[in-house]
């Protein structure tokens, strides 16, 4: 199949999910609980996060949900904190999270660009921290398009972000591959009429992704060799 563009999920795809977001989860919950460790543990359970182990349940809302959805899950335990304050706190903590690259991104993305591929990012994170994460590892300029859940195109599993990318780079969706680590990513890709590539640098297993993926790869570094086979 001919692929002219790739649109990537961010967390769990460009960046290793477990290595990046465990520390973020603990720091965010400590801040929200104001040092109350029992409350922090309760907040963790509400979003599928083990506070002590700094690990996520495979069904955690943090994995594929938006910041608004995560804040909504926390709100019943933080009655004196507004949803807006929760979202602001989570976005600040997210922006400060040190990103662990799934592969050395600069050389990987440069290889794709030299092959003539157009590149984009579609994430259920907010746009501002997403841009900060890409800038933090020096790869923002490798992408033609970056959209967060608050960029005006909707959020995954809806196809809006992906179709906006296709329109922006003027490539037919059927000639674009959506690359992601969750069913939300692959559902969005299928809904947009794109090829779907699953990767295992998130929390989902190959068995989980295979029904909606045209291929499942260990990580994004395997994409060039997969493309060269077609």
C-alpha cells in the first residue's frame, strides 16, 4: 500500500507511556491532595493509577482520555476544587513531565521526512503541553501539524483530528497511516479511512490492538522497514 503521510499519537507512541507518565501521575496527585497520602491513593484509584507503584491499569482513563475526562473522574474526591482548577493543575503537571522517547525521535523523524512523508501528531492531551513536549526533545519542527483535544477538531476515537491533518497536508486519508498505542487511536484511524499501525510502547497488548490494526509493531522505529516491504 502507498503511504504518503503518517499521523502519530503522542503518549505511548512517540513517547514511552509507562516510563514517562508514572512520575507525572504521582506528582500530580501529590499536588492535588496537598500531601494527604490517603487522598492521593484514593485519587489514583479513581483514574486507574497505583500511587505507590507509580503504574497504570491497562484500562486507566489517563491512557486514552482527555484532560477534561481525567479531571471529571477526580472531581468527586475533590469537592472544593473546581473542574477548571483541576484541568489547569493537570495541564501544568503534564507540561512539566520529562518525556522518555520511544526511539531517538530526531533521527527517526528526519528519516521519514527525507523519504518524502508528511508528518502530524493527534493527541488527546491539550495542545499547549503537547507542543511543549515536542519542543523539549527538539522535534516540533519535524511535524507539519499538531492537534490536541482542545484544538477545535474533536478528539479520538473521533476522526476529526486525523481528517484535519489530511486536509492540511492535502493527502487522501487512504494514503495516510495512523500510528497509535490504544484502541482509541486505531478506532479514529479506521473512522478516518486510514491505514492503522499499532505499537506496543503504551499499555495495550498486541492481542488488544490486532483487531483494529493493519499491523502491530514493537515501536515506531520499525515503521520504515514495514513501509519498505510494500
